[in-house]
């Protein structure tokens, strides 16, 4: 083998170093070019499935909902700190009544931040309807938005339901629909049933960190859940709503509802259930039922077919003109780890137990109610008058 001189060895090593450096630099440059190209492409391409609506652009909002119903972008981002005012109905029918925006038929998410969608005082219409049809479920999510001022245009059926929001189905085939509120509000709405919200058969209402307040209806001032409907309401407020002629000032339930870490306060019903009227299955957990008023069941009224479970809840300062200032129970009720305090009524200031009612009481305090904590006497276990 031929031997190399020191000079030759050194030169060979230098050539290898230079070659490695050139290869590394080339790879680095290629990588930078690839990354830059990818970043440029990402900047140029809009996010799939999302459309942004300029402040006050009602026509653009309507067009976006229609596009979503046709399979277009399903997430609609509204401008922050902005109000969208609806001056006329977008659609109307004898069965559904008038809606300010197109009916949601597929999946739509409306996102805002301190954003309001409101009805002007020119005409009567609800704000939005979500309705499954022909076996195709529909879903509407409202996030960071206040829905305000809706008013139903009819007196019968769906035309009279859901002053601001209606969840139902249309057509001959029963189909589910879902309405979700996230950090949103439903305020100052009017209807015959469900002043703020009406969830019909097969509909699901979910509310988180939201409020339903200052709404008015003949029955179900804030919310009505129909037979076959389901509701899950958490960390929310149902306040200062009114049922002007009937039951359920805050919430009127014929389906299944769970309230967890909620406040139901300041509601009024002309007849029964100032805060909650229950003729279905209701769970009230870790919540406050405060300062509601009615003729019977100032805080809660449970009908004869109702199942009512109250856990870790405070029922306080409610009032009834006739009976059951805190609770008027005519069905099956369970009271656990709860307080019934300082409610008032001429009969059964704390709890009135109807002839068809049965109630179990566990680790709960029923005190300071007027007149008497519980009536008829000896009908409510562990209650001392």
C-alpha cells in the first residue's frame, strides 16, 4: 500500500471537512426552504370549516348558516364586542312561526365574545330555531353570545314556543336536535311557552356557565322542556323570569333535567312552581333556589307524576300565596344534605306534602320557615315544627 505524506493526509482531511460542511449547509437550506414554504402555505390557506362574519353583517350571517346547512363551513365566528340587529323575519310558516335567522338543519357553531344577536322592535319573530328533519339530526352551539329580544309570532304549536330559541324537529319523521349554550345568555324574550328557550320532544338542551333571565311566557317563563326532552344545566343562572298565567316561572319540565351548581332566583309563576315546575324527572344538585314566588310551590312544585331529587341544595327565602313556600311535593321526592330555610306560605312554609306525595329526608335541615316548617304534620320525615 502506498503511504501518504503528512501534507497529503492533512489535505484529505480538509477536503472531507469542507464536503461535510457543504452537505450540511445544503440540508439546512433545504429544510429552511421547506419550513418557509409550509408556513407560507399555512398562512395563505384559510382554516377549514370556519367563516368569519364582519360586525353587523346580518346578511353574511344568514348566508353562512345556509351554507352550513348545505355542508359548508359549520363554525361561524362573529365579531367581538358587536351587536347584530335583525329587523325582519328570514322565514315563517304556519307550523313553526317566524324566525329571524335561517333554521339550523345540520351542525352549526356560533362563536362570539361579548357579542349580541337581537331582534329590533319592528316585527315579531324568534331569533333562532334548530330542527332536525327527515331523520337527519341537527345541532346548534352558541358560545360567548347574548341572544336577546325574540318574540314568537303565533299562539299555537311551535309558532308559540321559544321566544328566542327553539329546539325541535320538522316533518313527519321524529328526529333529534341539540341546543348548547356555552358562556352565553338568553334575555328579554317572550313566548306562550318557553319565554327564553323551548326544547321539544327528542330535543336536548345543554347549558354551561350561561344565563337565562328576564324572559316572559304564559307558562315556562325562562325554559320549557317538553315530554321526551332532556336538559343538562350547569354553573348557570335562571333568574328573574315570569310565567304570567301558569306554571314554571324559571323552568317548566316535563322531560328529564339535571341542574348542577346553578342559581334559580327571583322567578315568578302566577300559579305553581315559581322557580321550578317539575312534571317529569328532575335532579337539583349543589344549587340555590332563592326568592322565587308562586301561589303553590314558591321554590319548587312537583306534580303527582314527578320524580324530584334534591341534593346539596339550599331552598331559601321563597314565598307561596297558598302552600309550600319552599317545596310543594305531590310526587316522589328525595331531599339529601340540603337546607330548606326561611321560606313562607300560609300553609307549609317550608314543605307542603300533598296527598299523593312521598318524600324521603336525609341529613337535611328544615328550619325557620313560616307558617310551620312542614305540613300536614308528621308527613315529612325528620321535620320538626
